[in-house]
C-alpha cells in the first residue's frame, strides 16, 4: 500500500524546536569537554597552585602531590614567567627546551654534549636568575638549554640540591631553610 503525501501544513515551531534541541546537545558537549579537560589538567598537574607554609623558624615548605603516573609536576615560574616543572632527580641541571628558554629570556652559553635516555644531544649552558615554586625562590640556578627537547622544564638537581626534599606515600615536601 502506497502512502499518500500529507497535505497538512507544517506544525508551527517544529523547526525551531529541532534547532533548540541541537543547540542544547552542542552546549552540553561543550560543557562536558571543559569539565573533563580541567579534570585531565588536574590529573597531569595536581599542583597547579602549590600551597606554601612558612614555619616559625622561617623554613618555607611546599607540599606536592604525585600525579596519576606517580610523577611530581608543579606550576611555578622562571624569571617571573609561568611554567610547569617536572621534578627529575636524575637530571643534573634544570633542563629547558629552546623555545621556552627564549620565552624566559635565557641566553645560550657554552655549547656541549649531554648523554640522555635518547642518546647524546647538543646542549647549551645558561643560568636562571629567579626560579619560584610556591613561596620557595631560588636565585642564579645553573640550567641547560636542550634544543631538541619538547616544551617543558625538568627540575633537576641544580635546583633541587638547594632545598631539602622528603617523600612519603604520594607526597613530596620541599623545604627551603633561611640563610644563616
């Protein structure tokens, strides 16, 4: 049996209702994307706003939480430019990509070669005027610019040896003692 075309006029507002329904779905997807994007950023860096404590003796403490992979990632700054650090006790110096070094105003110094997990790479010595994590501020920190490195900063031992750090469970406490 063949269906006859309807000669009834279109229902008023049906097109508007369909458009509103589509707009609502798009809005819901956008909100969910923003929420889950923020959750993912917190999973990667649970220390985006590190909390600082100064003891009565003047010791500055910053307590960090490990991320889901067990790494310590923390927001801070180099030469008052915001950045994220990945703590790496296996790195001799603070290691910075070439792109970020330019952003921080760091100049390439002596050229050298370093042995990494990915083989030998060309590096350049530099110094960071001011490095900050929470209330801990370090001055004149030796660093290395690695042109082939991705855009992140490894917080190596040239900075970490200036603070005391202890790990317990999934927390790492950094302590900076006042100069005597």
